[in-house]
C-alpha cells in the first residue's frame, strides 16, 4: 500500500483512491490528478481500511488484480458508502464484465489504453455528481432547519396568543361585572384583586418578551449598584410564597443574614423569580423547595432544589432553548404556579441570557421522578467579562 499524496489546497475537496496492480498506472494518476488528493493501492484487498481513513469521493479501480479484483472493490465501496463514485478500468475487459460492473454501481467502464481526454471527462462527470449530492444534502439540511424554525414560530404564536388571551379575557369579564355591580363594595374589591393579578401576569409576559428580544438583538445591559443579596432572596421567596400559597409547598431557606454585593439587583431578581416559579410548577403539592445562598469570593451562589418531577438527560440538554416546554403545546395550560402549568417557554432562556451577560454561570442537575437542582453563580463585584456560551451539558461557562 502506498501513502497518499496531498496536493495544493485547491484540490483538498477532491479525494481519489486509485487501485491498480501496475505501478505505472498509479504513478500516472498521481500526476494526472494534480488538483486532487490522491491515495493509491496495489490490490483490492488493501481498499477496506482506506475507505474509512481516506474517505474518497471517487475510486478508480482496475478490473483484474492478483488477490482481489475490481468487481469485489465495487461491492466493498458501495457497501461502505453508496455515494462514492467508482470508475472501472481494464485492458482485458469483456462486455459481460462491463455490464456486471455497471450493475454493481460503477459510473463508467473504461478500457485500456484510454485517452487522457476521455478519462478527464469521466472523472469530471463523477465529481459533478458528487457536487450535486453535496448540494442536495445541504438543501435538505437547510429545509429541515427551516421547518424547525417554522414549527418554533408557530408554537410561539400559538402559546403567545393563549398566554395573552387568558389575562385579557379575565380583565374584560370583570370590567363588565363592575358595570353592573358597582353598588357592592365587596364585589368591587374582589374584582379589583382579580384584575390586578391578571394585569400583573400580562405585564410579566410583556416584560419577558421584551427582555428576550433585547438579548437576541443587542447586548443586555447590567447595572452596577450596591445591594444585599440575602435580603433580595428573602423578599423574592416571600413573593413566590404569596403567589403559590394554594400549592402548600414547604420552603427551606439557608444562607447568611446579609451578603453585600455590587451589581444588578433587578437582573438577579429576574433569574431567581423564574427559577422559583419553575420549581413551584414542577413540584407536586406539599412538596419541598430548598433555596441555598452561599458565597465564595469573588462569587455568590444561589441553589434552588426541588423534589418535583425532574427531567431526563435529553430534556436538560435543550432546557435553555427558546420556547421549549416539557409539556406538549397542544395541551398548554396557562399558569405560573399550578402544577405543570404552561408559559411561553422562555423562562430558562432568559435565565441563561441574564446570567451570561452578568458574567456568571448556570447549571442544571435533574433526574426524572426525583427532582431538579439549578445552580446559578454571580460575581459579587460585577466587572466586564467576555461573552459566554451555553455548552451541551446544560451549563454556561
């Protein structure tokens, strides 16, 4: 077996394997295919390992060789990859062998001695087919991506319509009731509470959509002001308790009484609220939600652990994608606090984008049926850092 010869970069996209027991023929093709990357073998028995290591686009093989002939080479090549082109050359060919070669998948059967122009045209036809197949594959991949984006857009529009229609229906209904119940203070008070909750829900949806658009079109601004992380965590947790009191969860908070930091209290609150609402939604009634705050200079870490339904590994891998939801959108049920309640599917995307812009990191550890732990780490003293990317393990670094 001879080593392949790499030619200038113009030919690196064309790889040709020449299989012939005549050294002069192998040398000819090395010179003739100067714009290609060429590998040669002296017998068909040497072809198998080269198919995997060299990955040829075209195989030019002699028909008759001492140990393994060209027909066996064609079968081997086509079994490995049907897309590889094969040219058969021979000085002793018969019409029956030519027919058999074509049946096995050879692109052409060229007798020796061949004309250089004839060989050039045959090779160019082979590479034209290779190019067309590559273009077709690229178009298929582009079409699949377009279909995925179209489905994502349709899902987004469907859920957005559902999310916005619910609060607006409540507002409209109670506004109509106020018109006929204005003489009852209790009814008016109850209506106002319900309307305020709906307005708050609608405002959160609009804010999250605005934040998502900001993170995808421009750099997310992070302010730098002194704040107490411990006080922020306590306040946010109390807010969640009020919203989710009907779920009767047990909340456990551990951490220092005070933890001074310099950064963006609003962004940290946004992250904490999204993670706590997620824990509430995917933890059955009477479940446990733990919030732990720790500090290891120069970072502070917030860990939220629940004993809810958890996620499988493939769900963790895509949890930060925009508009992803565990439940099917066909059974979408709007709620920030009800068990398995639906939303726009952008909560964890916003968490990722905020944490990334902040210069921190977020990770998820989850197991179906046992719960989920989300850990976020922020700099205690915010300073500019390079943009971070979400890797395949569900962690930004």
